[in-house]
């Protein structure tokens, strides 16, 4: 099995694309890689005996790494003996082009294993618009698109997730199997048995037959219905997931704790509300334990308490109090991403804003009160105004609202105007009552399978465009910012989510003509999709025009657990504008989801007295919260100032400077180092760099400083920090001083930076060496020039010219960027000015007591009593 080391083998391709950190792995918490080029017997045995699973969220890295399901699956599969799970994501078009030009198959991030060499390729599909992405991953990985064309050497291709489980028919020709339901309820057993079958050297045909025999697995030829898997044990115990912590900014750049699965509300439009029934709450003890893991082990300071309706969590206010008591002094903030207006109270607002204010969002769906009854979701306007007034008093200035158009509402909902008029009137009343900045997010409703509205027609693209135009026009004088999903994307989503197996032909044709990333406005190939849809008008008519109640539905082979009679009953209630009670342990509704093994898990119903006490108590090991949300100076604190040297190699060189700051922040949190933070809305560790390098430049000696509440021994600092850093970053040594108030203040690291020693090498050096030598010999900024057959080493004094970093200097000599010339760069040493400040004085290594002496700015705090753990 050939393995790729992307940071080495694809260096010049990576530095030519955007966000190369997407493609190199090396994150803290990622499973250790099988070393590229390692041919030892132990490694070969591990590869041959372990089931190699490539886990894919078919979208860009920053989307996939935000997905909770990927984290659950990664942790679950890697906890199984004999199973190795590694990640892969869809590359952006620029890197896809590079892979195809180099004839390099798409590979896993951990070990660089080509997808076609894995045993299983497992997709977690979050939304239907990623259909062509799945095909792109297969094609880039060297795997045949269609199941019927795969050979004995190909991996099994399986999928799950809300984007395919509700209606797998459109993707049936591409997937060997689809796991229907929650993965914790059986996917681990499936993977464990496939691992045993690999050790027995079972053929692909045998493994495929085993996959098809599973009760929760659907495949295109299956004739019997498939029951959705439900994990009845959710919430009973803490789940401390061992997950990779991203090295770059992702869409949901925070730790996530799933506090409740499912939702008790029963909104009739909501696919997730149906597909994750029954709702199950997680105990407060488990939530607090998971937060502790995300903070201490992963390094997150922003935590999202996630669910479909977080405000419905039992005693959510007490939970927030307990979390803030334990974590606020560590600068940890919490957000509730999905709150109903009726569940948002003043105490919750106070707790949410204690450390930092998260976004204030309201999912209203429809401005019509009659329509809200039809949806089984009441969002009273007066209550919304009350919440906004309370929020504004506590510092919120912006509120975001979600609305849908094209909902299948009763005819009498139009008595006070059509959808556009109702939404405009809604904001007019809000603005008259509470003066804030309002943002509106609009989407065209797509009637999803297994919901009470599954029989309803979908609004046409032309109607959506006109409705959105009128809303934007009406809200423009009110200065409401309007965003929306393109109506064409909603039409396409409707076809992909409501279609049958024939839609698979459409998906394949679109992919072969260049479509992928269809959920991204900037990548959507409208003309191609329109041409394909226009050539098959019956598809739109059949999927979007609605279904008769007696008509067989394409997704009928999938059993969600909700009886069809219950869905029909809800549909009829929506026509009459009748409400349905919340889901409850002893509810009067008979939807058929609850049975002997599966039922609602409600903490209040269980009367778990221990939960209440734990949720409101503080841990014995935590300090009492201060009035300020960050760690305040304590009596006896010995303030410290740290200068440390660190190395950047491998995946570390593909981090931007902003990404490096974030990595250091989380690493310091993981290390448990008592650092000082900046003030303001979004506190950060007080870090300073001598001269940050451009992306792609290696370094053996980068210099950074930070402030601490307590000084510690340099070797302890280095050891703790190194254990918390991701692959590619390592502390060489540290110099630590006490911070004496009233003393003179030292110059900043940037002011002290003199220059550095650099090494050049690479396939293009021979061609360009003479030009470099001629330029350097004529420049008084360059000294100690040394050359060898394959490298060039030089010392560059860069502080005398503003912005004269090594890349700009080399670009000036070469006429273009050194990477474009096939030349790589490494900083060997960073050098500081001499203490006397004279230009002709020889520079010093930064980790030298003589290099960090206090200068002439009195009355401030400055370092003294320097100590070091690195040689001068």
C-alpha cells in the first residue's frame, strides 16, 4: 500500500492553492498516521489486518470538520479494535485540478492512503445538494462511480446521514449500501464484523453480502422495507470524543455538545424533528463532563450547546449557571444556537452574555399567526418584541430572523396579505418597537420526505424569485439586510430530495459535465443543471408538483418509525390550523415511535434529583468566578513574561499567521498554562511574534512571547506546551522572567528583530543559484554566504528596511516568488539586535539573556531575572 506525505510530495501544488491546510492533516487529536514509506513488518501487518475506513463528509474541509456526525463516527470507529478510520474531504476546484494534473488519487489526511486502497469509503451526507460531490470524491479516489462497475479490488462504498437516509433512491446506483438512522445503533457492530472478515481474507463479494443482510442497510435491489435505527442510549453517559482539532478556521469554529437529540415540538415542516424522534435529553453531569473535555483536552473556549431546540432542555437556566460558575473564569463562553422565542428568558440572556455575546437568532418561519398554527410552531410577535427589548438593554445590537416562503399554508392565511406583505409588516412592527439592526435570511420551503408536508407541492422557482424581489424592495427603506438561498438551488434540492432512482442519471450527467459544490453559490453551475432539467421536464413535474395521499411515494421503502396515519393526521390538522401537543413520555398522540426499547428521555419525567444538584453545583477544583469573565490577578501570583523559540515543519508550514494564533490559543488551553488575556469583546492570549513567516516557509527558530499569571520553569513550560501542540510545531526552548511593575519596559520582539540565517534548496536552485549569488554578493544586507551542491545558506539583515522579509527579498532577486522557481526556504536562526543598539554590533540569538534587556521606557512593567532552557 503506497502512502502519500502531502506536505512533502505535493509541496509546490499546495502552496499554489488557497487554504492548503485543508489537505495536510496533522491536527491535534488526529489518529497517528502510518508513516509514509514505512515498510517495516509491523506496519505492513497493521495495514493488512486493520479495516481501513476512509470517512468522508463530501464538502470542503471547513464544512466537514464542523459536522457533528463526522466527529461521532471518527471517535466511534477508531475506538474499535482492528479498525483504522481516517478522514477525507472534497478538495476545492483549485486543488482538484492539481491532483488530476499530477495523476495523484485523493487520499486520507492521516496517512495519505489513496481511497481506492481503503477497505471502506464511508460518506456522511448532510444535505442533498452534495450529491455531485459524492461522485467527485469517488472519481478522484480512483473508484468506479456505479456499484455495478466496481471490481473485487474496490472498497465498499456506504453512506448515511440526513442527506441520503430519508430518501436514498437518487443515490442508489452509486452506493453499495445506505445505513438508515443513527450510526451509534449498529454501525460499530457492522465495522467490527467487516474487520474480522478482512482478517479471515473474506472476498469483497462476501463482505458485500454481509452488508446487504443488515436490517438497517438499504441498497438499490432491496425489496423489503428498512427500519430506521434509533440509539436508545443517547444521553445516559458522557461522550468524550477523541477528535481532531482543526488547524484552520472552520465554519463552526467551536466545541459542540449535543445536549438533546430530537425535538419535542413537532413542527410539521421539519425533517430533522421527525427523523430524530423521539427526543432524548442528556444529563447535566454528562454535559458538564463533555464541556470539560472540550475545554481541557481539545482547547476550545467557545462551546455550542447544540440541539434542534435547546431552550426545551429541562432546567436550561440552571445548566447555564452551573457551566458559567465552572468555566467563566477560564474565558469559556456558551451559545444556544436554536432557541424558540417562548423559551428565551431574561435569566438565559444574562447567562448567555456573561462571557461574550453569541448571535441572537429567531426562526420565525412565517409571519402569519394563522400560518404558525398550521406549522405547529407559535412565535408570538409581542413576545418577540419583549425579548428584543431585554436583549438590547444587555448590549445586543443585531438580531437575525429566519423565514421560509412557499409553505403549504391554509388559504385563510392570506387574509392579512400574501407572504411578502406579511414579512414586510412584521419588520415594520419590530422596528417601530425596538430600534436594532435586523437581518433576514430567506429560504424557499422544500417539502421533505417523512414529514406531514411530504405530499405538498413545492413553490416554483419563478414564484420564489418574485416573492423575494418584493420582500427585498419592501424592506430596503427599513435598512433590513436580506440574504437568501437562490431559488434555483431550492428547486434542485427538491428534485434531489424527492426524486426516485431516475434522478441518479441526472446526478451523474451533471457531474460528468463539471458540476460539484452545488450548495455553494460561487460554484453552482446553473447553466449545466438548467440544460439537464429542461431535457427532462417530467422530473420536475413528478417531484415538485406534489403527491396524492393514496399514491406510492419514492421513499416508501424507508420506515422512519412514524406511522403514515400519524403524518396524514398532522397534515389534516395543518389545514385546519390545529395545534398538536408536545412530544412527552405519556403523550396522547399515537405516532408509533415509542415502544418497549425506544422512548422519550426527559430528565424532568425521570425526576433525577442528582442531576439537578450537579447542574447547579460547582466543581471543587475550580476557582470562584470573578466579576470579570477572565482570570483575574490573584494574591501571590508571580507574573511571568515568556520568550520561546519554536520550530515549524511539515503540516505546520501551511498555517497562515492568523491560523497559527488560533492553534497557539487552543494549545495553551490544552496545556493548562495560566496565560494572560487581552481585554475587549473577544479576549485572546497576549502573544507577540518577532517576524511571522509567509505560508510555506519552514523554520527551525521562530520567536514568540506571551504573558503568564505565574512563572514556571522553562523546561516545564516547553514540555507542557509541546504535549499540546499539533504535528509540525514544536518548542525548542524558553526564557522566562518575572514581570516587575514599575521597571523599564523592553522593546517589542519586532523592534528587537535583526534578521536571520536562511537555507535555500529545491529542484530549481541549480538553475537560479548564480543569479542569487550575484545579487547577494552585491548586497550589504547579506553576510556569511555559504553554498553547496544542493543548497545555499546566507544571513539576511532585514530590520533596516521596512517589510524586507526573506520572501520579498528573494522575489526581488529572482523576479518572481521563489516557490514559482522551484526553490524552498527555511529559517535556520532568528537573530536579535545587540543590546547597545549599534548597527555594526554582531546580533545575538533571541534566547540569550543579553538579547532581552530592559530599555529606556520607565514607569511600565518589564522583564527581569531572566532564565532560559535553551543554549545561547
